[in-house]
């Protein structure tokens, strides 16, 4: 059974239809990169996956949880789905370590000691252990994003969603965040990554999806999509971003 | 009578009046904080019905003078329902409803000023809405709200003088009563004014200290 199964997903904001008949399956351990022009509905699709947006119609099943069912325990489902935002969204009044341990401790999933231990391990993995007692505003964007990734991983999710995790970063910090993500992918994490980093998509993705105007226009391996795009819209987009 | 003779003679009554002023203000503010929080929550809720209820309450309070509210509660409601209410109770109800509406607006503004990515991050980690609100949003909102909350405390303290119209023997009413005895209008109102002023200065000073403290930890 696929980890993520999206069928006939549609989403409108008022009269504006943002997603049109999206179908998507992601297998366990697969890394799927979503590319496409700004405003094409990439974030909306990703946010539907963990219920931050409510679909207008269609079904979303993640690890057996029917996300699109109004009666689903969405909080329970979200424990298993990590999300990393473009703007990091760290909690500014908590230290780095507290940011990481806050959710599982507050939700009584771990004791403070367990959470601390795991947080130290994760912060070490993303190279942020020496900043454990710092506050987010004392960190660079790249550092904040690495902490945000650790925060999501602390929940032990099976799936990680990334919404343009490097788009708000100065160019020299993009690499450090992509490295962490690549490492995560190599460990077998199931990942859906909305990104403008074509190098990352080419190199790390198992599958690339090109979305334009709310429609999946093209889908395939990185070689298929980047080297032999079938659709003219994909070709135009790639010409624009790759030059 | 010299100023100080007058002060010495009327001091016990003035202090008693000040006590009533502080008591009615503090009780009302404590209740209003709860009321304000509840209606502030309703006004940021996703349910249109809840938002409408909060809107109506705030609009009614903002759209009518507090003196009319006091009359309506003390005379209007008691005569319509045919029961008696003491001025202290009526006064506290008036101040609570009044300050509650303004505090609800302060809470709404404070909550809406917190970046909405904060709620999304908390929810995406599996926190239920109420828990995310309490543990992530409100701690950030309250920091920005402190000056406005203290300002509302000061306004409510001053508004409590209006309760003299329903016969509550708070500081302003005591001033009127003393003048009725001795006709020393100038000196008595000067003393009463200074007493309000000192209390409010103390409040402002405390508030500035809290603001500074919060800025350091922000
Ligand atoms: N909450 C919202 N309300 C109204 N329109 C929205 C909302 N969120 C996104 N949109 C619109 O939906 C479209 C797709 O947005 P988005 O999914 O953010 O695109 P992308 O992430 O591909 O840049 C845009 O036209 C955007 O303005
Ligand atoms: Mg986006």
C-alpha cells in the first residue's frame, strides 16, 4: 500500500480553483519533488496532505488515515507527518532545544528526559547542537531551518513534507539545508518536497512532478522530466528556470 | 479651614472611598479579563456564529456610554425583573461588561498580530487547536498586549468614578458627600484628583517595568 494516496483532489478558494483533479501516490521511502511556477498550487497541495487546507473534494489517505474525512482525528494523523515551512516558523520565545522537545512533551508522548536526549541527537545530526540554548532570532536562516527540521523529526514521523525550505535563505545557506535533507532521504524517509532547487530535485528525487495552474502536467523520474520533458509547458518552465 | 486640616479631617472617609474604588475596579478587571479572553477567542474562531456573537457584544458596549450601561443595569434590569441590586454589585457588573468588551478587542488584536505560521507550525506538530492557542499563540500575544491591557486597567479605574451616579460610595461619591458637608469644593476635588493621579502613576510605572522585562526576554 502506498504511504500517500491522493485521488481526484480539488481545491478552490471561493471562485478560484487552485487544484484540479490531482492524483498522486507516494511509496514508502520515496522522495518526490514537486516543481512548478509560483502560484500554481504547490503549497496548497502540500498543505492539503496534512490538513492545513481542507480539500473541496477528493480523497487523501496517508498511512491509513483518511485525512480528507471530516471525522478523522487530524491531530493524531499529523504526529506522523512532519512539515517544514518556507519561513521556518520556529517558536521565538523558546530556545532551540525547547522548540524541538516542545510538541512531544506537551502531547505527553515522551518524558522531558527522553525528549531531551533525542533532541540532542537530532540537533547534533543537523549540526546545531552547539546552539541548543540559543533563541531562534540569534540564528541565521539556514540554522533556523535546520532546527525546524530537527523539530519535525523529533516526533518520529514516517513522512516529511517540505514547502520550499530553502526559498527564504541567502544563497550561501541553501547548501547546508539541502545536505540535511539529502541525508534524510538516503536514510529512507518518505518525503514530498516542493522546491525551486532543480539540482536537488535532479539529484535526490526518485520522482519529479511538474504542476502548472493546479494540474499535474508532467510526472516521471528526474531524467524523464528534466532531460526529456514531453509537455511544452514543462519545457518552457525548465528553459526559464535552468538558464 | 486649611488644606491640611481638611485633609486630616476627611482622610478616613477618602481612604474608605478609595478602598471601594479599588475593590470594584480590581474585582471587575479580574472578571473582565476572563470575559475578554472568552470573547476574544470567539472573535478569532473559524465559526461565523461565534464571531458574530462576539461582534454584537463588543459593538453594543462600544456603542453606548458607560453611564447608560450603569443605569440600564442598576435601574432598568432591576425594575423590569422586579428585584433589588446593591450598587456595588451593579457597579461591578457594569465595569466588568464594559472592560470585558474592550479587553476582548485587545485580545483579538494581539492574537491576530501573531504570525499565522506559528499556529500552522504548532498544528502541524499534532497540537490540538486549544493547546496551540494556549501554549504557543497566547504567550506571544500577551507580550504585545501588555501596554493596551494596562491602559484598559487605567481607563476602568477612572470609569469607576461614574458609578457615583448609582450611589456607590467610591472615591468620587465620597468627594461629593464631603463637599455637601463643608462646601470646600476646590480643595476636596483637588485632593480627590491627586489621589486618582497617584494610583494611576503607580500603575503606569509598574506597566513600564513589565514592558521592559518582556522586551529583554522577547
Ligand atoms: N488561503 C487562500 N485564500 C485564497 N487564495 C489562496 C489561498 N492560498 C493560496 N491561494 C491562491 O491559490 C493559488 C495557489 O497558491 P499556492 O498553492 O501558494 O501556489 P504555489 O505554492 O505553487 O506558489 C494562488 O493563486 C494563491 O493566490
Ligand atoms: Mg508556495
